[in-house]
C-alpha cells in the first residue's frame, strides 16, 4: 500500500494520536447512523458507533448537525503534479489514475507516502492502446513524453508485464476507434483486448476498459474486462445491456461529469461558481474546466447526448451492476471539485443519495480491492470527510466541507485556500 510505511504506520497518524468525533450523523460507506461517534488512533479507526471513552489529549471534534463519511474515492482521473493536494481539499482521499506516462506516477506515489496533506493515488500507468490510438493525440499536444503502445495480441503479455514493473495497480485498455470523438483512429483488435485482459488476470490485476460508444462498450463487456471506465454517449442502450453487464460481472464508472462537459453542458462551471467550493480551486485546474474540445475532437455523428449516458447508468444500476464515481479529471473536470458534481449526476441517474455516496466510498474499495479504506469501521484508515447537513438526503451537502482527515491527520484547508488564492 502506497501510504503505509513498512511497519504498518500510517502517514500522518503518529502512534499515540487520538481523534474523537462526537454527535455526528455517520455514513459508514454503506449505511447511516443518525447520531454517533468515531474514534481513531494512530491513523486508524478504533470504533464507530457510540463510544463513551474520551482519551486524554484527543483531538475532539463536535459533529452535531454534521455528517461524517469515509474519504471519497475518485475512480477515474489522470493525476498530474499538484492534483493530489487539490483532491484532498475537496474531500477526495484516494484517486485512481486511469492512464499516465511512467514519468509522473512514481513521483506522485512518493508524495502520497511522505505527506498526509495530499490524496493517495493508484495507477494503471500506461494503458494499452494501438499505435497512434487514443489518447496519443492528446498526450502529444500536451507535450508528454512518448509511451509504449500495443500492435498486436502477441505483445500483450510483455506490455502488461512492463506496466506492472512500472507500478501499475490495475491495467487500462483503450477500445476507441475515434467514432466517439468524430475522428478515425487506430484501435486495438478484439484479440488484442482479450490478450491484455488475460495477461492482466494472470498477474492478479484488474482490467478496466475505456469505451465511449455503444459498440465498444458491448465489445468490452464481452471481452472479460472487470470494469468500464465510462458509459457511452453515441446511442441509446439496448434494453438487455444491464442484464448482459450484470451477467459479465463488470463494474461501471459512468463519469457523467466529463460526459456532461463533452456534450456541451456546463455543470463544472456551475460548481466552480459555488462559493463553498470555488475558493479551493487552483487557477490551473480552473482553466482546464473550459478546455477546448475543438482543438482535439471532430464532430461525431450522431451527435453525442448525455441522455444516453444517464439512461445507461440507470439501466446498469437497476440491473445490480456496481456503479462507481469518477470524473476523468483534468479533462474538462477538476480534481476533487468535480466529484461533487458526479454525485449529483448519479442521483439524477436514479441512485439514491446514499447509493451515490456508496459509489464514492465502499463500492470502489470493494471493486478495486482497497481493503483498508472506503468504510468507517474498526481497523480501517481514518480517511474521513465531515460536512454540514445531511448528504444522505441532499447529496449536494457534500459541498459544505468542514473537515478532512487523511490517516487521522486533519487537513489545514484554510492554508490550502490561501496558497491557491495567492494570499499565503
Ligand atoms: Zn480518462
């Protein structure tokens, strides 16, 4: 685990430090308790419920009128330097990177291991894509270094082995012929996709697919991948897709917040204008919210529609497919910030507020095998978020953040705010 030192000590959690939150509503990642306490020591949760024990010297936190949740897990980002700080300021304690260049990830992992005031990160490192395939066009324009691609199924094993050696926690597979962007692009064959999935599974790694068209999504579901990193926006889902996805045992990260932006809506801009959130937005990432699609993409036919993605999410959820929250930041979404939009969009797609919160906490931990987090339970990391109000009734209450702890260490959000606003 990236942020647990060899002897089991948690970054931020010094051995004897106690944290006691009292009188709060507790959403433990799965269920709600209307009033209770959370006790943590040395960065780990000791008890969640109704402790009367008050350790001398504990950090005491008044939770009345507030809700404590597990720190949020964003299941689809591309982490860049500076991203882990902002994510944590918005209550995201873990980010799952879904494609990156090998140069970036070790530095971020080292940062997450050394400092409690940044989010933790897991990564696929380089995803499998065809030579010249998506997202080589984006990375080239962003000036990223060259990275390996996959020209056929025979290379799959070596490719996956190289990513595991690079530190990949799971394997990303890009199934994109450009149709989703109105472009024509080289794409992995079905044989290559299956070979990558098999190579990942041989190494005990999950395989997660990028697919943004209905055809690619259906192909991914049939290919044996463990999860889908988007839903599609080009067409309506067929009525049996939920049942097929459920039978295949996949999880789905809809990323409605980025699809909303890709189809021209301005949800992220609305977020960036919310005074509860705007003060913590790094100007660099704010600029990415309006990132020009026209520089990179064509005009897909038929025009993409968010409604297709919402309906697909609704069908998947109704069929019992695990839904996980993810933003695709920084692609027209922003680290941490856009999770608060994603949660609202998931509610709009038929999840209850509590189910949307599960999608950002316990469900990602379960699907990605992150056994030490995602719930408030004894022995787990004290990665916590506290908000005013009740997000289990009104999910937008997650925006009213009053406290963030990583490994039991409180984040000084005010210091972060001063830093990004240039006043400190
Ligand atoms: Zn992505």
